[in-house]
């Protein structure tokens, strides 16, 4: 049964991806989902990003003070935010906020026969419901992550200048040193950015597909909708953390 | 992605065995009395049904056909069920709750595939068509769901326009004209309801919008799942009249699943009674009231 579910999960993902390139495109649905997934998650993602950057700066300042290397706070905050914390934290927040919403919405459509209605009206529910959410998540997750990274590094700047007394110009110079230190892809794109943007892209896919998968397979009325949302948040969060590890290994192997 | 069929909890004792039935049929006078009684009780509905049948002039050509269909999930749902709906006909599938009535509609729509037997739509066997082909075949049919199943994120207008936007090349003006026409057909005022969301509508209005959406693309076949369940008697009458109107004016073939035998008699050209996974009776409402079968008598007596 579990094996079958895994197979169905990947089957759903494959079909949803294939439909990205097939007419009709449901542009309206994509834009609406972009609003729900991206714009409405913005506040929470920025807030947590800012505090994460601040706490990173605070913790590293204590550690670095032991070696008299507090001027490198900017580098550490930047590396952590762009490579790990920005993508992972934003993804986990979005999994909780958006993944659960997707599962609840599609789940209640299932139990009120709206999915069957789509089918009987000759429309593939995967094309109409899953693909727009997938596209929206694939586009919006990297955008959210960039913004989260930026305010996070900004939060680090606040702590570095207020608590540690590092001038803002010096802080931002160390930030840039970090970004440039791991080299460039195609001469212009910092390798850190490539790593930091592949991750949210993948996580966005995980969130959308997981929410849709549990939503579509909802059974047992309104109670089932509750189960679907809970499962989505748990499974998506775990998947994000596990996939993050393996993805990091692959990316480090490719880009160093 | 398939739904389990209705569960059978609380389904009372099934049809009497063959032997018992035969014994009963010797019981002439009692049954004749019962028949007269039923005739008296359903006289009006029967007359209305006959009229309907005469007026449409049902053709001989089968448009929906089930041939010896069997289906089981964890337990058997349908066994050797055969059913024909001819062009222009209204076939009512009656039976107690949980006898697999709605499953038959899902088979016709090819939301489910039978374990054995064949399902034909318009002469085409749809058992083994691919999912994509099934989507195309379904465009010949309009389905009205028990809970209406309107898309709750869309307005009434968008709901009714949905099949038109999906499968036709109509312009926006043509779509609006068609939506208005369909809403008027189901006795709703287009200007009042078009911009409303399904959550703002009453149960009877939702059903009517559901019918309007089902018929929007002018399908040849209309399928109804318990169209009158959960409605007050007055609204039940309205919906029943609407189904009859659809059949008379637009000559669509209808397959109606219901346990409401009163409205069944009013709209049916033929009734199939489902019990214990099998069709135990099939015939005109007339023949049904005249039937000597004990289960049929019980079913009608239980009204």
C-alpha cells in the first residue's frame, strides 16, 4: 500500500509537470495561486527571515569574539542564510501555510464531488487544479527565498552594528566577499545564488505536489480533510529537510 | 481516485427468494387488491408519465447500454446488471440506499470500469478507452450531482459557463447568452443569481444551477444522482418538473438515480429496480404497479 502511494505520488508529479507544457494553460488560475502562495506568504516569510538573520548574527558574534574575528559576522550570516536557512525556513513556513491550504481546498473539493464534477465535465483535475498550483509554487518559492535571504542579511546588519559595533559598510563588504568567495557560474552568477535558488525551486515542487496528493486522495468527509492537511504539513516538512541534505551533497559536488 | 460506492449499512432484507415469489403469485386476489390500491395511490403520477412518453416518441436506438456488468471492490457491488436507455427516454434507476445505484452512473461516465461486461455510449464500448478518450466521451453527457457539486470558488455564471469555456470556441457574448438561456430554462433569474457564489444559494437553487451547468453544452444524455433528495416537497416537485421539461423540450436521454418513487413515476418512461446488486425489475411505471413480484410490491408499499 505504501509503495503504491509512492508510485501515485510520482505519477501525480509527472503528470502535473507534463501538463505545464500542454494547452490550455489556465493563466488565471496560475496568477490566483501565485497570489495565494507568494504574495500572501510574504509577511510571515519576511518576519521570520529577519529574526533568523538577527539571531544568526547574535550567536556568531559570541563565538567569533573568542577568536577576535567578529568582523566576519557578515560572511557567516550570508553563507548560512543563502545556502541553508533562507531556503529551508521559507519552505517549511510555506509548507505549513500554503501546503495545508492546498490540501484543505482540494480535499473539500473531493468530498463535495467537485473533483468528480471536473471529470464529468471532461476536464482533467490534475491539469485544472494541480498544475497551476505547481507552477505558482515553482515560481514563487525562489522569489520568497530571495526576499527572505535579503531581510535576513539585513537583520544581521542591525545586530552587527548595534551590538557588535561593526560599521554597516564593512558588514556589506564582508557579505559581498562571501558571495564572491565561492566563485561564479558563467562568469557572472555567484555559485551561492545558484545553490540557494535550486533548493527553493525543488521545495516549491514538493509543497505543491504533497498538498495536491493528499487533497486528491482525501477520504471520509470533513474529517478526512483534516487528516489530509495534517499529513501534508508533516510529510512536506520532513521531505524538505531530507531532500535538503541530499540536494546539498549533490550541489556541493557540482559547484563546490 | 475512485470513490467507494455508498455503503450498505441499514439496507433492509432483500428481495424474497424465487421460490417465495412463485408461491406468492398464486395469491391472486390479495395481489389484485394491492395493485388497485397502488393504482389509486399513484394514478396521477402514472398518467403524467404516460403523457410524457407519448409526447416524446421514444426511439428504438440505444444510447446508453450496460451489458451484463459486474463490479466489486472489497465486496460485490453489482452483479450481471443489464440496462438500456434509448434515445429520448427517461430511465429511472430506483432502489434502496446503498444498492449501488450511483455506481451505475459512475460506470456510465467511466469514472469506474466494470470487472466484466460492457458499457456502451452511443454504440461505442467505453470499457477500455484511455483516460483522455473518456474525457471526450463525457462531453456527450451532463451530470447533476446529489449535492450539486458546484465549484465553490466560482460564481454561478462561471460555473455554468465552465463547460462552454472548456470545450467550445464560443465568444464571451455567446457564452453569456447561453448561460442566461440555461439559467432561465431552470427558472432562475440570470441577473439576480449570476454573480452569486454557490455558498449564497439555497439547496434547491444549487440543484437548478447544477442542472444548468450539466446542460450548458447541450449534451445528448443527462444523468441525475438523487436529484430530489434532501429537498422539501415543493422544491422536489419543481426539480421533477424541470427534468420532465428537459426531456420534452430538448429531447435528451435521461438516466435518473433515485429512491423517490413518486417523482420516478412522474418522469420515467422506464423504471429499473435495483436490489441486492441485481436488477430485479425493469419496465414501465404501469408494469411496475402491476408487478406481482413481492419485492416490487414491498418497495412501492413502503412509500
